[in-house]
């Protein structure tokens, strides 16, 4: 994965489209923003827009497509959202019914696509500060958990938020909090540090998405808001159709993270 750190976004998206890259995107596209994806029929777009506005820590909205368009005005002018995510999740009435590698057969001219900031964006800054990231060390996706923390509801979108977790020493957790203060549009600072049961997580080895990581004796779990939240909320909202990225398979944008880190 390290050799994909310096691949330009458009070239990397083409590799994803051509199935040359199929894994999770953590550690890729150094210096560029990664974004979670939600695609909905237009009749749900306003409620989901409100949901993002009310829940900026878990759903920090970056861009919204025009109805029926597959690209984005700023974050992917030449992109194709139907083919440039490595793995998708298709839900009908709250049920996961398909996990395709492209969604051309599902997309139509009534769809609206949303890009939501992803914590993978600030991982490069953490690494450059010397803060190790266990899921990268172990070579797999970041662990994610559905919490007991309710999101602010909007229209039919209601449910509990999802978090991603990275174990680190308390000293590194403090430094990570300082660093991610500058990345408000990609989840910003942690929402919880320490006891997972305080946010409704019974067992860190039992993830809802991603894969569990080893936590060393001198480390604490550090939890950030996660853009997978719309997937868990979709189970409760039950729109007739919602398409998302698969957890960890994130859309690579054309915008540098330096535009956010101020």
C-alpha cells in the first residue's frame, strides 16, 4: 500500500475503476482528502443534507453533486462516482441487498451523491507526527463500532452514530487531539477516549465494520466520528434505496488536505 501514497488522485481512481486497486484506501493518496459516499434518490436529498448539517462530527459534508451527475464541482470534476469506489453497499428499505464493485446498473438521473469527510485524510498527519496507527501496522481496515450515542435526527434519518477507533498511548492521544483540531471537515477531534462501554461498545474485538486491532497494555482506545454512520442509520431510516461506499473503501478526491488543515 505504501507505493500508492504518492499516486495522483485521478490516476488512483482510474486504478480503482480498472480493478487494479481493490482494497481499503487507508494510507493511500498522501496529501489528498478522502471522502465517504452516500447516494440517494433526490426525494431524500434534503433530509440527508439536514442530517449532515446537524451531525458535523460524524457527517462533515464536503460536496454534493447535481441531480443525476456522477462528478462533483470541486472534489472530483472528472470523477465517476459509479465506478471509482472500490466496493459499494446497496440497501433497499434498510436491508443490505448487494455489494457490487460498481453501480452503473443502479445509478439513474434522479440520484444525488454526497461526499462526507473521512478520517483517513488526517492519518498522514498523525503518522508524520510519529503517532503509530495499528490498523496500518497490521495491514487491514480500521475498526468501527456502532455506539449508543444518538445522532441528531433529520426527517426520516435517525439512529446512533458510528465511530472509528485507533489505540494509542495517552500522550499520543493528546497529540492526536491537537493535530485533528485542524481537520474539522474530516471529523476533527475524537469524540471519546478510554472506556468503550461508556459509549455502548461491549467488546472491542467484535467490530460492526472493519477489523479489530491489538491494543497494547499502555494504550487507550481513541474514538473518532465515522462517515459510516449513514450506513447504520440507513438500517433504521429504511429509504427505498441508499448506496454507500463499503467501509474503508473511500473516494479519493482532487482536493489537498492542506485546504482543510488551518
